[in-house]
């Protein structure tokens, strides 16, 4: 597309106003039809309610004709020690791509967050194209991990090439704001160098604990795990928040209820601020989970990501990723020989 054509397209990037809902939903449908995973974003009333309550900040790119050409959202999470925003659901209609609309949406959103006292902002971009990854990287967001095999691509439809992958992977990009501190980290020795490099790139304060500090002190009686199972996509997501004496029982019950075979896959977020994280990492590795990166600064905890592919083949070489994510993909391949 020529520079002259780009200049002809005039858009106004602004915050959501009541009445924008249909145009925003049209953007989602233009790319995903009726298959987008966040079903509430097909609901005008749900968008209005979320905006009115201040849960989400919706942003639109509007043409002089009034048509909404693209949209994104900033989704807020409040922790005990942090306020974090996720840049979510960035979609530009296919006929308006190539005009830097996505970049303007992101720039506008990050500018808004400067006044929100946010401790960090993150995004989970798709990995079947690298446009979003490159734009966010240019705006200071750092790649820290890969979430393989989430959405069944026979269920979720889009306009890009999946390669040989049958389930959609996502990435994680993070930008530290307001002096975020990742705290004391209990990490497997083999991944300490990888994690240290990611934290240095983020510019966040952190302390990697010596092996002697692990597994010491009295273990709590009860573990705290949360999980979400998406039956449509045959996907299990587990957050291990606190590790207690009943961990094996709790995890065993979950994996018995949702066995990881066939098309069933899982990603685990393991709280690396828990002094028993390394022993749980080793238990998960014995059950077939493997390390795919970190998710720090996105709530009160810094997480190790571990994936179980069930019976699904994960083709790292078919991902469409930028240089930062390629480093992570190479590390995953070298560590796990996949």
C-alpha cells in the first residue's frame, strides 16, 4: 500500500461512547465471525455495563463517516499490591489494515494509563501474526513467555495462517510502570539465567533466592489453587497461588477430573514467590508439563508458566513471531527438545 493511500485515511482515536457498541462488535465479527472466545464482547449491554462500572476502558478508531474501523480495550485487575491493565481484543477491520490504526490504538491506550497509576500493563498477543507483537515491542513491552495450545482452531476462526498448529497459542508481553517489584523468586536452577534476563529487560526490582532458601520453614496445611476449564476448547488453566501439604491431593483431583489426553491441553501458572515453587515445578515436570516462560508483574505474584500438550503436537517453527518471542521459542525448543 502506498504512502499516499495511507494519508487519505483519516481516523479519530478516542475513548468509547455510548452508541459505539455495534461498531465495536462489527470489528470483532469482521475477523472472528461469531467464534471469538470472549462471548460477552458480542453483547452491547455487557460492553455498556463494563464501561459504566469502570472495569474496562474501551478505545475506538472512528472514520469521518462514523464507522468504527478498529477497537481495543484496557482491562483492569486490582491486586493487594498492584493495579494492572491488560491490552485486550485489539482488532482492526481487514479493509482498513495497513494504515497504522493498531499502532494509534496502542499509543492512545498507553498514554491513558500514564494517569491511572498502573503498576504494569501486559498483553497476550496472538502468535499467528507478528503485527501486534512488533508494535507493542516498539512501545516498550517485553516478551516474557508463550502460552501454547489454548483455543481449538476448529472452533475459533480467523483470517490468518495457522500452519500445522491445531490450537492457538498466545504470547505474553509486559511493561513495568510505577517501580514494580517482583519480590523474592524461587526458581529452578536451570531457568534462573533465562528469568534473570527477562527481569533485567523489564527493569523491575527482584531477588532470586539461593537454593538453600527453598523448601524451608513450616509448610501451610492448605494449598490455594484456582482453575478455569473451557469445555468448548478443551483447555484447562490452573493458577497455583499457595503451596501447602495437600497440594498433591488437590492437583491430582483436578487432573483426574480433567485428564490431559487427546485434544485436552493445560497451562499452569506457578507462583514463584512461594518458597516451595521449585519442588512443585519438579512434580509438574514429572507429570509431563514443561517450562514456556514467565508471567511477572501482572498481579500480586510472579508466575512460572508450564504447559501440558496432552495429545496435541505443538509446532514452534510454525509460529509467526518477532525477534523477542523467537528467543523464547528457541529456548523452549532447546530445553524440551520439541
